[in-house]
């Protein structure tokens, strides 16, 4: 887990959920991705214009990739053994570049011009393509990893930010912070096939293959939206139902965006004795939602470095 203001990466044991180590990296670390082929973790350091490479066997930095212009999100390309870094640059001089890092040499091997102010990046292993959100252009650039060339530019919502590949459907989910929506792109033809409402300034997104669900953090409202990909069809627009879950003294609202709203609900008692109405299909997701509020929220502890949350 990156600690943006601590210039460090915390390592958490999945057996105890406790921090076991802290690795100092460059200033203002932001993005993180894992390279299973090398057993290494790549961390983007926005303030240092670099990427730190950490060995997962020793928790030590084995390389520092320099010369990147304000790197943020990272994505690992397993087919090529490369890491794609979105580099929007500083707010005073934004750029339109994605840098490609080879994991065999830990050097930048290509710089690809995309749209204005690229933020999010994710890899589609089925197509061998990389999807990049361009916040200031309201587009998504699609890059072929075979030649590092742009093969498509997709118009999406306002100020696109996070992006996640859904391997179950072959779709790419893009969160649009400027208009509180999620654009769904089919990787078969690189066209938007659905638009889903997601409130609270959506910024980060993650796909859960076990549940065929997509989780979206609402940075401005402290919520997580849950989208079931099984309900999405061509041209679909989802409706949303809401619920509030109370844990200890903190109330965290959870928005579940499905397809047609479900009329079947039940009540869940909180620790204070109050109850909340929830769709039955989402009772099993309550714990996951609460964890993701913390985990994904850590990805967007502040507004994007390049002046997002109001750049458009």
C-alpha cells in the first residue's frame, strides 16, 4: 500500500492483515502494480519523477527508473514483461504521455503520446491492449502492446480517471469524475456499450472476478458503488439503490448500482440497534464494501496531483 505523504510503501500480510514492513521510496508515491514474472513491485513516485522497483523476496529497492514526468497510475503487461506508466506531469505543465518500462532492464523503452492529462491505465490481456484515461480530453486511448501504437480513441464522460478491465465480459470500465458516471467499453470494437451512474466524484475502480462485480470509489461522498456486470446490456443505463451501514461510530453509505432496481429487500441491524434496508443480492457484499471503502479510498487520499476534481 502506498503512503502518499510518507514517501513509503507499507507491506501488509494477507494472513494477519497487519503491516509487516515499510519500504522507503521516492516522494509522493501514488500508483502501484505487481510483476509476478520478476517477483517485483513497481511504485510511481509523482514528486520524484521516478518509479521504484521493489523485490518481493527482500522488500528492498532493486532499481529506480528516472526521467518520468509526474508518473501516477501503473499497469503491468504480462505478455511483454512491461509496465505502462501514465505521466500527466505537474499541473503547471501537463503532458500527454505514457511511458513504457521494461522489467528486464528497468529502463524506459518507449514514450507514447496519448490524450491530454492521462491518469488511469489498465491492461487487457485478452486483446494485448492498454487502456489509458485522458482526463482533460474526455477520451480513452487504446494502445496495442505489439507495437506501442494507438489503435483507437474512445469518447467517454467528463474527466475520466480510474479504469479497470473486466475479464469476464471483455469490457473496460472507466470512471468519469466530472459527471458522476461510469463508461463501459467493449474491447471487441472499442465502443461504449453502457453508461452507469455513480455518485460522489468517482475516481478509482476495481474488478472482482469472483462476483462479476465492479467497485467504484466515490471520493467526494465517501461511498463505494457496486456494479453487477451481469445486468449490463448494449446501451444500458443502470439505476441505483442506496443503503447506509453503521459500524462502530462511523456511518458509511454504500451505493449499489445494478440494472433494474430490485424490489426485494431486508433489514440489517447495526451495532447501535438501528436497521437499514438492503437489496438481498447485496447482503453478502456488505463486508467487502466496507473493506473497499478503506482500501480503494487509499488510492485517492487527495485530489489527483495534476489538478483533477475540477479540471473540467
